[in-house]
C-alpha cells in the first residue's frame, strides 16, 4: 500500500507542476500580447513574429508577384509596418505561400488570430486521437508541453505540420486516401516529409504512397498555376543562398537555435565537411532503424515514433520551434507503456524530451549552443528499438517453450 501511495503522490506532484507550467506559458503569452499589440511596447516579444513574415509574404505576392517575396525591397516595408525592426527573409517554397495566401486578404490582427486558432484546433484534434484510452493523469503534462506554446508564441507553422504528420499516422491503417492527403500537406515544409515515402515503401502501404505522391504533385502544380514558374525559379535560386547563410555559416545567430548534430558540430568548431560527416553518422543509423521497424511491422506506436524521431534526426536544419513534433513520440511511447512496465532511465529520457523545446529556446536566445536534443533523440530511438527487440525476444522465447511442450511439433 505504501508503494501505491508513493506512486499516487508522485503523479499528483507531476500534475501540479504541469498545471503550473501551463499557467506560466498562458500568462506569459497574454502579457506579451497586451504589451506589444495594445500598449505598443516593442521592447516586449512580438507574439506571432514568424506569422508576420508569412502575412507580409502573402501581401507582397498579391501586390507584386510571388517571386517578390524573396526580395528585401518588397518585404521590408511591409514587415516594418507590423513592428519588425529588421528584414526577415522568407525561406519557404511556393506551396507554403499558396497555403498562407488567403490570410493576406485579412487585416493582420484578424489573420493572426484565425491562424493561431486554426493551428491549435488541428493540433488538438490530432492529439485527441492519440491520447484516446490513456490515463487522464497524463493530460496535464501533455497539455503543458512547452513546444506548443513556443510554436504559438512565434506564429510558426509547426502546429500545422505536426497535425498533418500525426493525422497521416493515425489514418494510415484506417483510410489510405486521407492519410495520403495529409502526407502531401507536408509539401508546405518538404524536409519534414522526406522519410514518409521510405516508411510507406518499407511498410508496404502502396495505396498511401500513391495517393500522397499524386496529391503532392497536384499541390505543386496548383502553385505553378497560381504563381507561375517564376516563383519556383526564384525559390530555387534563393535556397542555396539561404542554406549557406543560415545553415553552413549560421554562426551564433542561427546554430544555437538549431538542435541538430550538424549545428552542434559547427558550434564546436568542426569544418562543414566534418560536421556533415558527424551528422551522417547519426542520421544514417536513425533512418536504417526506422526502416527496419517498418519492414518488421513493429507495433504501431514504435514504428510511428521511430519515423518522427528519425525525421528530426536526419535534418541538418531544424529550429527550436520545430520541436513541437516531439509531442508525437512522447504520446506514442506513453501509449506503449501499457505493454510492459518501464525503467527509471526511460522516464528520465522522456522527461528530457519534454523539456527539450524550452531548453532549445534558451539556447537560441542566449546565443550559446546548449542544446541536448541530439543526445535525447538518439536515446529515444534506442528506447524504441529496445522495446521492439524485447518484444521479439519474448515472442521467440514463448514460441520455443510452446514447441518444447509438443515434442512432435518440435521434431518437425
């Protein structure tokens, strides 16, 4: 009875801590909104900073053509009018510009409110599917996950990409057509959909693969029809420049906010080639592990978690606000806890993953590389593989014991 009481007390403390963290996040966002937008105190953080860039790009595209979004000549005046005091680049493909274009028809305040509510609604709907059947004591911790508040505070598209990836995984065994459409939606940020085709092939989800490919091509084709080929030509010209400026030569402005092995290596003084080599030594095994789990048809929670983890590990360029994606492997691993009791070290890794977005935010704004995410992601993937291999060994041992009880079967 004592151990049960201690367990209950521990859960209660976690709930209190989570609710307190959630209250701090909500209060901080509310204060920043009032200070920046109502009191016009521009020393306060701008809630929706990145969405201001999206909205500016939509306006510029409508007024001067889609190719103009890559030019400071047209973007800077619109951004400055919103309270941004410096030129902030638009590094996204025309598919994302197509997605945000309708927001440019609305006043900025209305557009930001609608964008934020829509992102939270889609994210909440997908998360509700994943937490179905979980003990409700987990809900405060999941709701207080700091990656979500960071995405909302910046007005980033992370909630939309998380919702698309999560919906695709939730639907993959239920509705192949809708799952394929959801994967195609990741064309707004293509690097986050790069491993889905491999997972679908390894898992033999041929219909999902076909639908997602057709929808992605249609998405790109529509953007060409709406914006013309010039938009894609301008994007193709700008992308290498952005990669050099933000990734390979990002320095203290970019690398501290990039929780990747590549950024870690560059921050430590390694050359570009050495950094890519170190990054590959982590990314390649992660992709192979993910492919193995999908080929083996591992438990849904494990193969789905491996896909998300490998997607984050394989990217040289991931920013701290993209860590909203971590909510998916966290929920999936918690769901998988129902199969067997887990050790203390696994809980330490899960707790570190929960804290990683806040820690990455601190790293970004301190401009010192403090990120723990590469190590945490590797540890999460090790946990996933261990769980699968433990299940496989248990199943094999059980089969041997069963055969031992039937000599005739054992002889055949």
